[in-house]
C-alpha cells in the first residue's frame, strides 16, 4: 500500500483539517515531530510547514474503513511479535519501541526478522541476539513504511511469521553461584596486586550471579586442577583468571584440561580477551579468562559468554566460531587506536 491511496492536500487548503501523519523537522541539532497526527492545522501553521519542507499533507478525512493507520499498526504488530518479559511504548513519527521488562538474555528470531524486513511494509530493528539486557533497555523498534496498511495485508503478514514467534523476548537470568580462582605465582607471593577478581565479580553480578568464594593459587597445574574439581562440585560455574597464554609459566589452560572437562574452545574469536577458554565438566561451565579483562574492563569476553550461561543455555563449538563475525568490540578499537596514536 503506497502513498497514492490518498490525495495530497496543499497546506493552505488543509486549514481546519486533521493531520493524518506526524510532521517531522530535521536540523543539524534536532529531529522530531513539530506536529503530531490529529493536529488541526491552523492558518499560522502554514509557514512553519513550508519552512519544514511540507507543502502538501495528508489529512484524516480520506481514511477508509479497511485500513489501519501507522500508529495503531505498529503498536499492534509490536505486541504480536513480542514475547515474555517485554513491554511496548508508542513514540512519535509512527514508531513502536519494545523494551525489556526485566534483566535477562535477549532472544531474537533471525528468520522471522528476515521475513518481516523483506516485506516492504513493516521494518523491525533489534539489538543483537544473545546479549544481556537490563530492565528498561530498548531491544527493538517497529516501523511501518507506508502511512497505513490494509487489514488483510496485516493478517497476511501475521500468518507469514507465525511459525517464528516470538520474534523478540527476554529469557530471565538465574542466580548462579560462582567459584572464582585467581592464578599467578606473582599474585600468590604478593609481588603484585590482584586486579582481576573485582572485574569478574562485577560482570557476574551484572548478569544476575554471585561470586561465592575466591582463592588465589600459584602457577601449579595440580593445585589449580584440584581447586577446579572442588569448586565444580560446590558451585554452578567456575571462573579462572590469568595464566591463559602460551607462556611456559602459564598453567591454567592445562589445569582445566586435566580435570577431564570437555573443552569447547581455547581461543575465543573476539577482541579483546581472545585467549579465553570455555569448557564443561558435569554439565557445568568452566571459563578461563585472560588477564586482558583488567585493561578492557568496560567490555570483554565475559559480556559475551556469561549472558547465555546465566540463562541456562549451552555454548557449542559452532556458536563460539560464529562470534568472529562482528567480534571486534568498539572498546578494542578505541583503546588500540588511541595507543597507536601515542606510540
């Protein structure tokens, strides 16, 4: 359904009539509706409309019974595609925004999104699948390309995407207990301060978990292995910091392997904190994270791995491999480029 379903009216002849659509003004400093749909055009509005580039408008008197106007259409469609733990707000310029109602893992149906966005009617824009979101965060925006849609077209679209529903929803985190092992002989001997455990604790709590016990161990693979086995029996997740490179003094990765855990990946295709391991022992995840989380504290591999784990989802090898697509995080670009400029 295009714009030709209504006849445009010169603004001078639209005085006293109700606008069918929001009128937008765009400048270098602002973008927004100067008049909302339903506004009754006054004589003094004519010059403002023309200054905003609107010499013609559509008015409500031409609306037919078999159509749904954009504000109602986007709200209805947003409700249809949204799943548990979400809520919707209508905003200006004929959009509906979908928000997270609680903290959790965002789930997005890629196939459903592709079907909608190929239709030429509705446009749905979302955040990335499998990221952690907080209560009140924007997770999707629904637009309608034309100013209205016929009721039968709306029905057809809903039928097309029914098998993909919900297109967006939030899967709640579970309060998982974490055992944290800090490795490094230099830390164990008090030569340097442990700077990693606070960063891990912050991430765990961000995604709904709790660090229940922390210990510092030297670079001794048998000691580390023993503590992993102890913690895996007591807690839901074991996280280890440090000792994850191929340096001869680094023993953490080998200690994880010695437990008999199934190693999903050693080397996660993301930047920063690539030298990270994820493994499973007795269906419980073990994460060996590189010390890069100290420098890249704002965003790192834990922000990628923990949301799925806290929502009781499993990281398969294929899932990890896919992370390389778009795996360079903005914080990595910012800090690396800044560092290069000062060298």
